[in-house]
């Protein structure tokens, strides 16, 4: 978070965002019974998006929002919410 207080973010920040986003996305993918697949989507999203069941997720974008905004954009809340939606979704 201290790196975000600087005028220019260090180059590693993008790698951190992608790594955190992919970790969260993969955690979601592995904890649902719906088949999930990563794919690139040039139309929207910060990086690869995750098709899981009837949802298309942008966990990399959510990771960037969390790192920029802090707890107000909780990545834990995001993961729990998505898993809840997938659990309650019709097969």
C-alpha cells in the first residue's frame, strides 16, 4: 500500500495486481462445482477473465481496485459474494 502513495507506481505493481487477481480467480474456480475457464477478453476487464458457470469475472480488475482503494473494495468480500452466487445458482 505504501507504494501506492508515491506519484508513480513501481513497475512490480502490475505484476502484483495480476498475481493477486489470478490467485483470487483460481481460488474461486477451484471452490465451486461449476466448471470454470480462463480466457482473454479484449472488450473489457483488466486482464484474463474467468468464465464460471453463468458468470464472467474480472478478478484482476478487482485486485487493482483493492490495491488502489483498500478495504472499501474488499477482495475477500468479492470472493465470498461470487462463491455465494455460484452456490445458489441453478445448475
